[in-house]
């Protein structure tokens, strides 16, 4: 005996009767509706700090800025902007972002403990830091109907920025990095500003002198 | 067999209704969007005259945060323009909030013939967008407000007529 399939069924709904085909049609229509009316939520997309993970390192007279870019996300090469701000006041090294900071010795060490050093307005006046033109690696080309071909980065990009330092050290500065990226899923993030604090001690061939 | 089919039908309906409810009631579910902040905000239009976003209360208002540097935003704008033409007389009102430079927005609006009000801002518009639930700062970001000024839908990413129509039609 043939076993009835769902499409053969007659289902009672209230006082009426609904055929299996009708039931399937309702289900299919409902599923289709859900697919074409996606109320897309914020949770579908990463927080930009997670999508574009920023780190920066001072190596010799160069800043090395790295973005680790989440899968499905990309950053525009022509939208990076880098600036430095000299820091004044009490500077707690332990409050620097995790990672590395330049030490007096070999250049890079893990942040540990809280040390405090004060850089007053006078010491800032003695120091000048300028950024040279950033050096970008080749990216990949992204095409869209509005802007044509744009160079973008996926997965990871390291940008090297020469530092031109004149005057006396020690000193402290903050690197401000503005970037802009999008998700393949169809959103673009507002320009993102990330920062990293550095303390200059005056070695590694940098101009300036130890007091 | 009839009983099991009824149970199946009931289960399917419950599952679909639950999923649909979660999909379509995002903002209310999370309670993130404070319409009061939006409706109290004022931003300059393309002539520099400050416009209150509350002035359109009474209509079904679609507030669209966008920028000229955002390709998904530019992609959806023709859909919004067509819907404004089609349903404007029934009380549908689009309002664009451009997070951008005034001159760039003016040029774009002129070129594309945008037929609904555009206001422009930078940090203030970014803050407004965040206060309106866009904590991650993604664009485009769109909110649908019913005639009483209540936010009934929020949407990240580009919209088309097909996916916006079912949301606004029931409010008109």
C-alpha cells in the first residue's frame, strides 16, 4: 500500500480542511517571506575594533602599523590617516595599550608593571615628532559601480611610517590612526580612530639626547 | 495520521511565527532605539537651515543614515527614491542623514535627483546614529518609524524596494 506523502494529506484546521499541498505552499511562502524580509541586525556584523585589529610598534626610526582584518572584511588603502600627538603630564607606562613599547635597551619589550614618568609642557617644547609618508604594500583591486577600482587590503596589512624626531628626549607621544573599511555583507564602517601610546627614551639611532 | 499532520502544521506555524517575530521586531526586542533622541535632533539641510527630525511625525518616516563614500549606501538610494515617489502621497516620508561633507552631499543629491529631504552632519550625525542604535557605526543604517513616531524596524546594510515594502506597507 502506498504510504501517503505530506502533499497527499488533508488536514483539519478549525472547521475547514487544508490540503497538504496548501500546507506546503504556506510553508514555502512563509520561508520565502523570511528570506526576502531580513531585518538585519547589528549582531550580524563585527564591532569595527574586532573587524580591523590594530597594533603599532616602534622599530628604530619607523612606526610599524599593522591591521589584522577579519575574514569577509576589507580596508581602503586611500583612507588611512596617521597623526601624532605629543603627550604631556603624568604618563603611566602600565596604562599603555597592551603589546610592546620601546625600552631603553633593545627596542621592544612586553609591558609590565606601572612606571610613572612626567612629561611637562617644557619637555614637549623640546621635542618635535613628524611622520614621513606612509609606505603601503600592494593591495588587491576591488571594483564597484560607484568608485570603479579601489585598492583594498584583506586579512592583514602592515604600513611603515618613518618618524622624523628632532629635539630632546625623553618624551611621549600618541599615534592616532584613522582608517575605513567595509564588510562584504554590505555595510561600510564610519571612519575608525585607533591609537597607541609610545615613550621615547632616545636611543636606537634616533636624534635627541638622554638628559 | 490526521492528528499528527495537525501537530505538524501547528509546529510549523509556531516555528515560522517565532522566527518572523524575532526577525521583524529587532529594535523593540532589544529596546535599543530611543525615538525621542531622533525626533528631538536637528541637523542642517543642504541650504544650511536646521531641520528637526520630529517635523515629520504623523507620517511613516524612514530615516536613512548614509554617506557618499559608502558603496552599499549609494546602491540603495535609487530604491528609496522610487519608493518616495510611489508612496509619498500615502504618507511615506524618507529622510536621509548624510554623515559626510556638505559639498560632496550637495553634488551627489543634485546628480542623482534625490526626492526626499537630506540633512548633513559629521560628529553630531555619528553620535545621533549611535544613539539611534547604530553602536557599531555601520552604514547604511535605516530606521522605520510609524505615524506615532515609534521605531518599528531597524536595518543594517542596503535596502531594496522588495525588502522595505512589506515593512512600510502595513504602516501606511
